[in-house]
């Protein structure tokens, strides 16, 4: 049985995950809505990718001190598999993340209520010329097999999880604590830029499922979950599999890290390497001292 203090902490972490995921979805999906409702000459995919990156940065600032700002059930579940979280704690994280994503989508919908009505004349459609559901949840590219879509989610989320593990690794002295949140902006921008074409780069079950649950009230439950040949399960299961693979790949690599990290003869491309002749030796120091003494005499 969990102790009262543990339950209080789990509840606080649930609230933190809810609040932070809410902010992520609000910023990210508001950028999607703006893209959808803007004229073609004013649209920019870069703005969407950057918005999700900054949404993650905002979420880190909010939830980092309390929960670590997972924002993603795939991240929490993968950390559970290496015993960084307890099962009940992980459940609280996931509940908070999905509720936060649901609320974020709800606020985006009412924030852009007028533009929704102007765009589709009040008749909500999932797909087609007046379809707006892609503001809330990811959709696959036409003609791509489901195995390919699953593979896409597995690989992209594995990349995310390997980055998270590398960034938080005790042996990593390549980046300061202050710079780490900015690094998350860059990796989210990179993943959404590199992997979004197939199916929107969900890489996060909460990011897709929470808004999809909200969208079901607008577009209809059957339609939302039947869309694109029952695609809905792919951005849920794919990221979880990918995150677990990413965690365990890095755990295996960590065996090398523990043995060979930060040895004195590392040639580090992240620093300026002096030419061997430019490095002063003890003999050079003695010669300089001798010259100075001679000159003063």
C-alpha cells in the first residue's frame, strides 16, 4: 500500500503533468488552428514545429520541479520499465497527461470558435475540403500501410527517448543544466521537421488521445475512432513501443559509457584542440622563467 505522503506527491505530480501538458497542447494546437484558418501565403510548417518545441519548453518550466515534466505517457511507461517510476506513480502521470491534453484541445476549440464556423459554416467534418479534425489529432498520409505508420512512430519516439536519456545522463558534461530546456526545443523541432510527413509525428499518446477524446464530442465517437481505417491506435501503441526500445538501447549503451566516458585521451570535437607544439610543458615554463630572470638582471 502506498503511504499517504507518497499519494500526496503522486497527486501533485498528476496536477503538474496536467497543467504542463495542457500548455503544450494549447500552444501547439493553436498553431495548427492558425495554419488551417490562414491563407496559403501566410502558412508555415516551421511555425507549427517551433510552436510545439516552445510548448515543451513552457511545460518544462511549469512541471520540471514537481514531476520532471514527462508530458508523454510513452516517456513515463518507458521509465517505468527501468524502475525510474513506480507503477501507481506512472498511472498518475498518464492520467494527468491525458486530461491536460483534453483540456488544451477544448480551449483551442473555443478560442477559434468563430473561425471554425466561418471555415465550415458550422458543419464539423473530419476530412475533406472543410475538415478540421487534423487540428486536434494526427492523421496519416493517404496510401501508406499501417505497418509503415507504426514503424514511423516507433522510430521517431525512440529517437526522442534516446535524446532524453543522453541529455539526463550523469556522464554527459557536454551541456549545462541551464541549456537543457533549450535542447528540448531543438529536438522537438527536429523530430517534427523530420518525421511528420507520414502521420504527423505524434510521438506522444497523450498528444493524440486527449484531443481525440475531446474531438469525439464534436465529430462523433464512431467517426473519430474509425477514421483512416482505425488509425487511432497507432499513435498510442507506436510511441510506447518506440520509447521502450529507445530506453533499453541507451541502457545497453550505458555499459560502454560507464567504462569509457570522460577518459583523458578523448578527442572532443566540441572543444578547441591545440596543436601539440602549442601546449606548454614543464621544461618550457622553466625556460621562460630563466629568460625573465636573465632579462631583469
